[in-house]
C-alpha cells in the first residue's frame, strides 16, 4: 500500500506517510524507453544507406523523445507526499507538492475527525479530516480500497469527539433523576 505508519499506535507521537502508487519504477522506465527505441529502430535499419533514412529518423526520434518527456512529467507530478503527524494534543497534516509550496493544516487532536464521502466527493470514498473549522482531503490519490483502509486506520487512531452530554431535566449528565 502506498502509505505506512512509521510508529505504533501506542507511541505518543504517530506519523503516517502517504504517496501515490508508482507502477513503473525508474529501472522499468529506462527499460521501457530502451525497448521502445529498439522496436522503433527496426524499420529504420532497412533504410540504412538510403536517402529515406533521413526523412524517417527525425520522426522516430521525436516520437521516442515525446514518450520519454510524457513519462518524466508523469513522474514529477507523482512526487506528492502527505505526512499526518499525531501527537498527544495536535493533529498536523502536511502536503508536499511536486511544484509549489508545502500546504499544512493542524488542529487540536481532540477535535480532529475523519470523514468518508462515499459518493459526493471528487473520487469515490473520498476521505477528509475535519477540525479547527476546516475540512482537508487526505489520500485522494489512493485507490478506492486504499482509501477505505486509510479511513479505517484514521478512525481507529482519531476516534473523534465523544457525543455531547445532554443537559435537560432528567437527562444524563445533569445530576437530575
């Protein structure tokens, strides 16, 4: 899963790191571009010694360069890291964007609570954190199963605020019978 808790639930300070899934590691990227180059050069070899080689070669190289550039842009856009730090009294979420400033949100841990929007979010099973009058997304780049699992983990570690005590006559919490 592209997220992990770096500490155990029993520790005072807990940290969760989330990142987008990367199905093509750097070695796979290099192998893919090299394989594409090799396959694209097969028809070009038949033109060796011909004037047509210089008419086809630039287009083959432009196509391979375009694929390489597109994969590089995709890699850069997936360099997102979200870090949720839970201390005794504070919940802090930092999002490290590939381009742009670090975004952060923090609130009192007592008031922080996770919410799952099964259908009304930008993605199915959209997970947010609420607290300090703000609602922030967490793990929007995860798959549906991973977002469900993340929500379960957050619910276990951030139980949310307890139900308020009723304060009417004859109700619990008032001292009246």
